[in-house]
């Protein structure tokens, strides 16, 4: 059964779609086969807007959409020096810029 106007790009966890005037939110896949099939067709990446670009957040998000990408999860958070930043940049521990980097973030 086809649904006019619905494309494969709109089918991802977290998307809200309209099917014959009913609004549906996709919260999980029906089975493992479907999950593997859809996840194989889409790639995911992590993007982070660093503090010095915070004022351009809207422009950055607009550029992402203009270039055909979709944001499936968006979270705004602030790293603290003794927690998330140190964990995130763990591979740089011991390098001379590590402390300044964690403080900046």
C-alpha cells in the first residue's frame, strides 16, 4: 500500500510523518529485518558546534538542511571541565593542549 508524498528519507526513528491525515511518530522498527534494511540505507554522523560558533547555531543548522542532510537528534549541552569534555577528548590526554581544550569546551 503506497502513501502519496512519503519518501524513504522521512522514515527514521524520531520522525513525525502524516499518513492519510494521521500524524505518526516513528519510535522503533517493527522487526530486526526492517531495522537493518533502513539503517543500511542511511549513514549517521556526530556533529558538534563548538562554543566560539554558538552565536551562528541557526546558520549552521540551516546550512545542514540546505545541503540535503537531516537532523534526527539534536541536543544542546554544556561540557564541564571535570566530566564530559575530558571523556570526549580522552585520546588527547597528556598532550600540552588538553587542559586548555577541556576548559574551552
